[in-house]
DNA sequence: TAGGCCATCTGGTCCT
DNA sequence: AGGACCAGATGGCCTA
C-alpha cells in the first residue's frame, strides 16, 4: 500500500525525457522548454535554438552551438551525476530491503523508502534487544550455579557485529527460543523461502500479521510484533524493558 | 480524483 | 573549478 510495485523497474526511468538524437543525449521537457524560452528571448529576432526547439530550424551559427553546447554539456553532466547518485542511493536502499524481515517477491509490493528506513531502524532495535535477552538466557543457563551470580550477567563474548555476519544463527536461536509458528505476513502470495544468506522472514521471526505497519508506526512497539508463549522469553517491549538506547546500540561494536 | 511515492531537474552550499 | 550533497519543484504512475 505504501509503495509502488514497480516503482523502479516498470516505470520509465526518465518520465519526462525526450531524446535529442542530434546530441545523443537526453533532455527533460522542462529543461528543453526553458532552454528554448531562454534562447528565444535572448535572440528574439534571431534564428538560434528557438528554431531548433520549434523543430525545424537548421541554420545556427557556430557560436550558438558552442555556447549552447557548453551549457548543455555542463547541465547534462551535473544531471547525470545526480542521477547516478540517486541510483546509488536506491541501490543501497534495495540492499537494505533485502535484509529486512519483509516478504519479498515479484508479487509483493516493495517497501517504500521511508518505510524501509523506519523498518530497518526498528529491526535493529529488536535484534539488539533480542541479543541482550539471549545473553541473559545464556548467562542463566551456564552461569547460574557457578561462580558467576545470577544477578550479574556473565561476560559472554559474542562474535560481535552481527552487521557482517549472516543473521541466520541469531534468527535460528530466536526461532527456537520464541518458537515461531506459522504466523504469516499479509501478502498475496506465499512468502518465498528464505535464501541461504537472507535474513529471517517476518513470519520466521514470529511476527504477527501486521508487523511492518506496527514496526513503522511505533519506534518501540515490539509488543504487537511477537507471539507470546508462556514461560518463553520474548524480546517484545511488554515482556521486558527495552534496552534500546543509543548507548545500548553503541555497546555493540559495529566494526566500523 | 486525491494522495502517496517516485525519478528527475535544478540551484545553492560546502568541500577538496 | 569541479564534485558531492541537499532540498525544492515538477510531473508521472498507481491505488483507494
């Protein structure tokens, strides 16, 4: 609902572009018109670019061409760089979408940019809190009766930075802990099987029906995103105070 | 048809 | 000077 299905691929990459074959490059209609108007005004009595813009004129001086081409070339270069920059940005966003707990596939609507960013943020917060919970659990299991007290969590040196680790191990641990069942995302087609190196799908993580929407609305609204199993640890905000402060996040060395 | 989302253009600003 | 980054404007596409 919040994103175009084929916003990038199906849509023309240059909605208002026309091809100027003589230049071998693209002009926007707006730019072309402005260019024509400007030139037309400057050369009200002349036969400069205005004629070209009108579609007919072929008589143009060498100076006209040079001056115009300089401006055009500069503008085209700048536009091209900006286009590339935005494409790179979108590529990065696509990469982010790929690792998000959101069903992906041709029949699934792509997350919008803002949704991707919001979901990513909350996903990170959720993983952080889950990791903390796992640390506590491991401490309870292995350190409970030993020298390490139950109240003070043992030092567990986890392989830091999940950022460059596949997310599956963590997800599988969560899966076994939380006991995810077939809570399925609301999408028209069955969710694709997770790729070997893809993150867990929302259903895999135990998300409920509208996890994405809820994740997007409330920065910390993890409660509605989890199934609750009596006696089982749950990383949701209702079952535990979320240690999701910036300091918490910073406590995970992200290897940057 | 209105609203959301998006790509692109464009001018300004800052940095190297 | 040239490039990167940013934000505003514009127009197209899609959905409710």
